[in-house]
C-alpha cells in the first residue's frame, strides 16, 4: 500500500531529478520575475555581472512540490525523515559575441550579436547618427530593424534574439542580426543586452556597448571592435594576425582592451570586420536536496541523525543541540564525529564525508536520547550558508515533538529585510545585499507560493499551525498588495488617455544608466539643515547659505531643507498653496540661490514635502474649510472621506489620519497627477535632488512609489513614525513588529525610498538612559533597528525638529548624544546629524566621527559584527575596519589578528580604526 | 485511486461509526449511503489532500482513531497524488485582459500579467481564462495559424502553477479593437450576406451569421470547417498543456462569444438602453431558410420576412403590437411559428458548434463549454421580448431554455452563464428586468439535465454589491456552479478602488462559512448529482 522508502533516504527519483538539474547546468527559464526596474544603481554594472543573482527560481515552484514529498516511514526506529530542497547560487558563465562583417556589397554590413546562455534575450539598441551631438540614442531607420523589433519611445528598438541550436553541446545559442548600409550615416550602434526573464541588463564596462561605424571618435573604453584588424573571422585576415590577436580576444572584460592607441582624428575610417567575445556571468539558483533522518538505536538508546545531501563540494554542518523546546544552541557531550571542531564554544562544525562517486556527501551524528532537538545550518564557504527560510534547520529528536512546523524552502541567499539566522554566527554576512530590491521580492514571492502550498497541505493540524498560518497569511497579503500595485502601474501606464504617465513610463524604459533609485550611492551622510526655530528670523535660507561651505567641509553630502511652501504654521508643515514657495524661511529666489550654493559645494539637497495633508484656503457653503486655492485649486473631492471635520468627498484614507488638516485622498487620479507634476516642477525649478516625505503613515506607500517614479529623486526618505512597543511602561527588547511596519512601508514603495530608523532611536533611548546596552543586539545578534534588517534603506538619526529642538516631543537622553552619534556614524545605514548638534560643542567630535566613516569608506551596506552587548557596554566591528564601543563598561578590540588604534574618544564611547 | 479510498473508507465507516462522527461524517441517514459517504469523504480527505503525508496521515489517524489500515490507505492516496490542488467546491478563475495577445507574437503588458498571475496565485485563485481570438491566431490567411503569443501565455500560467481556461473567440471585439481575420473581412466586403442583417438592412460584422454555418462561403470552405480546423490546430499546438494546465475550453457561439442573435447591437440612443432589440433574420441565407420552412409548414406567406410589427432596437415592448402584453402577435399562431423557427435556428447553430468542439476535444482531458447570455431585460413582462429577439423562445407560456440546456447536455458541454453579480434591486424599474429570476430559471434547467454551470460576472466595473451577489450565488443552496470566472484583469482590476474588495471577496470565500455539521441534513438531490457543491472547502 504505502510506498515506504527507508534506505537509501533519497528515493531514486529524487536523486535523479536533482542530478539532471546539476549536470545540465542549465538555467531553466523563468519568465516570472518581479522586476520593476531593470537595475537600481549604476555601480553594480561592472563587467557584465548581473546586478542581482537572477533567478531561475520561478520554475521551481511547481517542481518543488513534487520533490518535497516527505515520506513517512512505518518502520519503528526511523521516526523522522525529511527531504529539503536546497537552493544555492551558482554562477553560469557564458559569452556575448559581437561580430561585424560585410555582405556581398561593400556598403552592406551586418552586425551580429549573440549570447550562448539560456534566457530570453532582448537587444535594446539605438543608433547614433553622424553629426548628431545631443543624443547618442536614436531610432534606426526602418529598413535596419530586424523583424520582430519593437520601438521603445523614440530612441531605441528592442529586438529579441532568436534561438539557434548550433553548438556541439546542444547548448542553445541566441543571436540577432542587424543589417545596415554605410550610406545611412550612422556613426555608431549602441546597445545593451537584456534578459527578459530576469530583468537583468548586461552592459559593457558599466556603459552601453558601442559599435563605432563611421566618423566616430574612438576614445571611449566601452567600445567593442574598436581595434583595427581585430577580425578572426575565418579567412578574413592572414594567419599571422590571427595568432597575434588570439590571446587578447577571449575575455575582453579584463582590465583594458584599449591598449590600442587612440586616434581621435581617425575620420572616415573604413569599416572593418571584427569578431569579439565578452564573457558574461549570470547567477542562477540551483536546486539541491538535503535529507535528514533520525533513527533510534535500540541497543544504545541513542538517536542517530543521518544527513545526506547532493550539494557538490565541501559541506560543513554547523550544528548544536537543544535540551528543551527553546531551540537554544548548546554543545552536546562528546564524542563527536571525526573531524569535528568546536566553534567559539557555541557550536560544532563537522565536515560531511564525500560519497563514493563524487556527488554529494553525508554524515552521521550520534546523540543522547534526552536531547530534544538537533539544530544546524550548512556552510559551503565563508560567505555561503544554507538555512531553512531564514531559520536554522531544526530536527526534533523525540517522537513527541513530531508536529514540527518546518518550512521546507531553503534559501542560500540573504532574505534582505527578513533577517537571517545562522545559529550563533551572527557576525558573518550572508551576501549582505543579495536580497535587496527586486530580487528579494522575487525570491520572496516564490517562498510564499511554496509556503501556501505547504499551508494547503498542512491544514490538518489546526492547533500547532494556527499562529503560523496567520503570520504567513499576513505576509502573503502584503506580497499580493505589492504585486497588484505593480500590475496596476504597468496596466495603467499604457492606457493612452492617461498621458501624464508618460514621465513614469519614460523613466522605466530608459536605458538603465540613467535610472536613479532614490537611494543614493550608499555613502550619504545627511544633515538636517534646520530646527523648529529656524523660521523665526525670516531669513533662514540666507543664514544657511553662509554655512554651506562649512557643512561640506565637515563631510556632509546631503542636506535636508525645511518645507518650502506657503503654510498656515510658520514651520511649514501645514502647507496651503504648493506652488507658492515664499515661506518664513525665505523667498523663492533665496531658496534657489541656496540650493545652487549647496550644489556648488557638492551637497545634494532634499526638499521636505508634505503630501499627506494640505490646508484649505476657503470655506465651502457649510462653512467648512475644504476648498483649496492657488494653482492646485482642488475641492472636497481631494479630501479623504473618513475625517468628519473636513467633509471630504474622496475615498477613505489609505493610511492614518493627521487630524489637524484635511488629509489628501491620494487614490484620486487628479490628485496624484497634480502632485507628480508639482514634484517634477520642484526638481526642475528649484533643483532639489530628492525628498524627505512628511508623515508617510498617512497614505499608502504604493503612491509614494508613483511619486518617486515620476520625480526621479537621487535620494528619498519617508518619515514613518509610530510608537514602539512597551509592556508596563518598559520598552520591549524585541521591536521587530515596529521595524517591520517601517519595512512594510519601504516595501510598499517598492524600495524606492528609505525611511527614518525610528526603531534604532527608540532602542538607543532605552539602552543609554537605563544602562541596558544589551538591547542593542537583537535575538539574532544583529542591530535591533531597521538598520539590522534593511540597512540600505534605513536612515538613522538621533534627533530632529520634532523630537528635540524647542519641541522636545521625544528627546534623546541628555548628555548622551555623542554615544548616539558614535553608534549611527559608525554603523551601516545612512546617518543623519541634526543641525543643533552640529553647531554646538559636539562639532569637533561629530566631525571626527564623520571623517572616520569617510576614511574607512563605511556606507549604508557595511557589515556589522556585534562583539559585545552587555549591561553597560556595547561593542561592534564594522567592515572589520572600524571598532566602536559605547557605554561605561570596558572594551578593547582584540589585537590578535589586527592592530587597532584609537581614532575618536569621548564620554562613554571609543572608536578605533584598524591600522 | 479514489475508488480505493472510497471503498475502504466505507468499510471503516460501517465499523466505527462513532469515530467518524467527530469529524463530521454523522449526517448520512439512509438509503443513500454510498453516494453520501463519498461526498462527505471528499470534503475531509480529498479536499485537503496532499503532499504532506506524515502530518495528514497522523492527523487522520488520530481523528478517526482507527486502525493501521486506514492510515495506510490515506498515505497511499497521498503519495500517489502529490500535486493536486484541486479542492472540491467552486474553483475560481480570473479572466486575462482581452488584448493579452493582440499581434500574435507578443504578450501585451507581459510584466504586469506576470505580476498579476503571481498575485492571483497567492490569493488562492485556481486559474485564469484566456481569450484566444480567431482574428489574431488565423489573421492573415486561412489555415495559417500563429499561436506563439498564446503559447507564451500558457507557459507563463503553467509556471505560476495556475490552471487555464481558453475561450476560442470566433467573433470580433470593439473595445479593445480586435477584428475578424483579415481574410474573412475581405470576403465579407464582397459578400456582406455572410453577416447578420436586421430589418433595415444593416449588417452586424462582428461575427458570421449562423445561416452560413454550412455554406461554403469562405473560399470554398464552410465556417464550420474553418472553425473545426482552427480547433484542431489549437489542440495540436497546445497538446503539452492539455489536461494539465489547460483544464477547459469554451467555444465562441456568436456575438461576444454568446449563443444569441446580435439583437441588441445597435448603439442605444439617448437614455434608453433597455430597448427590446430587433430580430436578425434578414440576410439572404436565413431568409431563404425561413421561406423554405414556411412552405413546408404550409403557409408560404409567413416566410417572406420577419414580423412586420416588431419594434425597433431602442423601443419599449409596448411600442407596436408584436410584443404587446395582451393580444400581441407573439401569442398568435404566426408568432409561434416565427419564434419557434427563429429560436430553433439558434439551437441548431449551437449544436453544430458544440458537437464540433466536443468531438475535437473528446480525447483531451478537458471540459468544453459554451456561453449563454442572460437577456434579463423585460423578463417580468409576459412576452420577454429581449429574449425573443436574441433567439430564446422563452415567454410566460413556454420554457425556452429547456431545449437549449438539452442541447448542451447532448454534447456533454458545460454552460457558462454571466450575470452572477446582478441583482434585481439594482435594475431600473422601467426595464422590467429580473436577472435573478432568469438565472434561477436557467440553472434549474441545468440542474435538471445535469449540465454543469460556470459563472461569470457581467459588469466590468463592478455592479453595486456585486461581490455580495456573486458570493450569494456561489454559496446558494441550489447552486450548480463548480467554477466561477471573474472578469477581468486589467488596470481597473488592480486599482486601489477595486483590488482590495476583490481580495476581500476571495478571502471571504476561502473562509469556511459553515462547519460541516451545520450543513443541512437533507440534500439528497445535491449530493446525488453534484458532489462538487461543498463550498465550505473552498479553493485553498
């Protein structure tokens, strides 16, 4: 009746499927990835490396459910047996080939671009006409476009590469041919290669591929075929030149292919055929299996845990046991399997034995029967760990705890915002940024789909799974919301009547170099350039003008200016006419002068924009203030319906209400259109580089994404400020729910904006005020704020115009500000320094901390390893280059591997640099 | 597999009645044991199924407190069936945009659709419906098919793990503009008699007249032959998906794919959109058919034209004398003669197409359906003029749907019915409309004849309280529906105004509404013929 598989643990079929996948080394096509924009920042473009590990995950979804079958063994002594599919990243190398050859006629030429990796390749290309100065990308003449081409706006063409199964190994080869005539006065063909499945773009040296044809100054190093006589096309040139050139051909991704002398005056040069290959690396997830079985040995009354996997190479099991249900890692009594080492007295490491025949490895662990569980993660190398959905693998060791709730989906890459656990190994990064942005979303979606599958099958055990399914449901709903928002924006953007969307669409479709993600370069250091009193003088812009150079010399790269619009309140947060930029801080012209001054000294400028609410200028017939004036003369349809004070006729608010003013209904098309136009105007007219978004709790993050897409800020961040969790007046150690809410908002914006790390500020308050420095490490040994989960989107701060200044709604513990700055200015995330603190007696200390940060190139994605988190002292190492301690307790960085020298010292804090 | 489970479960039930009581099996009463147990059983076991044997089997064992035998049976079942997500009850589909594929090679908004598919999958939707257009897949010339765009969609759907229902559309659409095949339009320009024609001689050019079904008007081939070849090419091209991803197809039966005459195609003038419509029996082929029929009938004068006293498109039923409430021509022998003939032509046409589809796909493990419109205007008058002009001879004196449903039953086809979102209270008074009663009439006929029903909503932008109404229809005691297709994905669908309520709708369907113990005890009829109605085990 039931098919019982006892040994080998892997059923043959399992092994077989897995093997097929690995041997073939192919990446199954995955056309369903959730990629909004091809790429988000230019710097990851180097040398054909896809921005993110792309994907192949999708296909899995369906097959995983087949392989994830868990078999119940009816045998008495094997009481646990489970097979986990394991995903890990594998790089697949391939080649992009570019060839130029002449056809029968001297004037007819053919450019062939090919790629030998599987994928849905699209050539995104345009031409540069002779004599055209401004635009490098133009549409080619019709006759040049191969069939199947689609024009993208008026500057590019997308042509799919056709599959041709040529090569010997049966690998598919994709190529596209473009024929052209030299008479068509085309100076160069520009292109990038796009993999439609993964959304990844492939460029040449971080720039577009450029094939120069005629009259083209050849001094760019992103050119291909720029070298004379580069042809190894059979028969093209003599054998000698072939030999000479060969060594240089294969990998032109190397350091420099332009060793060839540059001759800018090379006009009217004849076209020459060439053929060049560039290597390309695509990262793909590969499925492996991990199976675990537990058997009771009747003679010795011990449990035997058998682990087997087909992951190739050395696999180290990093493991521990737990003696109760707490899942706390402990080291069992000896003996251990051969070759086991003890790691930091907290875990054991055992190298699995290779199986005969090469594929995979196995290990056997003998454990005492009173142990409750076996915990482990797999370590493939220093940077690659495999765990179970962000948690450790947990194998129950007694029959009673059988109703375990393992999720069987394993990810080797970081889960971005979701946090990663690897037992006690808190410090080691798991490819820190791998999970960011689009990629994370995509993987995440896959996980959820799998999770759903599991849930479906798990319904039967209601009690144990009740809570879990609830959580899962919530994350599923969030995911659904995100996907829907994406689908919505695309569908809508192509409704012809909605022409205002043109900006948005153009932004999405432009070649990737130009796209800015709204999250800057990662090296930003912000200065809040005002306080609650700045409006008093009426000439703040002028006053700040005088300080611009100073701010620049201190090392700030971004300044956040006060809200610029006309406002009911002098501080600017009760805006009325959005287009009137004469405020208590100064006039429209003064603002423009100030902004250009900052630009002069190399500082970007953020505008403080209040989008949640707006004060009306007029009363309606009922005497309610809900009719707006100025250029955006909206009426009560622009106001949310669920605040009775203002009798709005819009829809219900998509967020919390700010009760002092009419809340704007962002679900109205005309409102969004007007706001987008306004932001765009601010960008152009004033020169703002980005936004600080006020009170974003008030409306859905998806709208923010819309606004950011339209206004393309260099940097944007939202103020999502709500209360931390307290129990009986004491702040909870675990603020995961709080930071999750901020993360959720960032997610809703699709990661286009960062957010103030209110969680970190709150935890610093408690830690410093009450001398509870242990709070600065979360359960997984990471920073406990947003910065621990999604550092590149966390904007850390300790004080602002609301919390401090003359308002003092939530003031940072007095006298301990420098400890706060020592923390945020050394840690990942983007730190913000408050104006009041800069121009105070803290100035020199802050300045020193900033220079330590800049000197060591610490940035928002730096890694942090917490080395101490005790009652009176917290210490951490950042990027292994900077060590910091705060608190009165004693700490010195260990001088064993590195030598440390003290860089900055102050009241209860010290910062060292590796020397 | 299922048989074996049923068999052994039965044995068990016989033995340990009490144990099963806990699980909710307690309601079987008498003569009907087998069928009932099967139905109940399917709720508990099959409904949840799958994939996680240790848990489900243990769980089952505990509850049933039965011996090893049942455990073995269950895990056997489970290990053999690792994949099925099919849950008994109503499956929920969502229609893809009409213009998903519009130039045969590319998918429009592929990224949006990809994201959308994922969202739907996460929501727990079972599948999607994809319109496949004649005018796109066989656009250029007869027999030259281009399926690549559609195949790509099928692949996308398969990857997300959704099911696919394909609608083969032999009609054109106005919005978005999807024409008939170019070569058909060219033929139509020369010979407009291949189109439906009204009394004033206007042609309806969005589908071929049913009168030419068997005439070799398309370059020597009959439309039926052309449709058949289209279906066959489709079947061959999509064979890898048949039965796995593609679970059903529906065949276009007329205007908008529906089995009807285009009686209401005239754009409404002014405010009145509730006109009765016009008879469409004025193209030369159908007229000659009418003539012949009248001669056979022995009254050749009746075969010269349609009713002379029928109102125009936009007029109300009281205008003119044909549909008059009392003593209208519809009640006199001529009226009966004409309406019988007019409606039988439609049924014959439906029969031709459904049997064509059924025979083409009979070796594929998929269901074949056709769509019947819900002509609900004027339903509360005696003469039901809207239905009459559309070709359904359904009046106060006569059930016009019985014959239609029998035709579906004969071909073992399922019926797609729109209007699940419409409720009487939101209809204007002057239209004498009653979507609810009409729906009830048709579904009753379907239940009687064992024809399965797939529901759809009618209004794209959402009827007032539409979701409530749909839910009511799905959960209704007499529901015969086992599939509901929500129309349709697009910008509005995902907009903040709409999507949250859709999500809410899906979630509320997924929440168990009734504990199995709360289900009425006596529902013999439903259990006998329709085990699929156990809605409380909704789509997971």
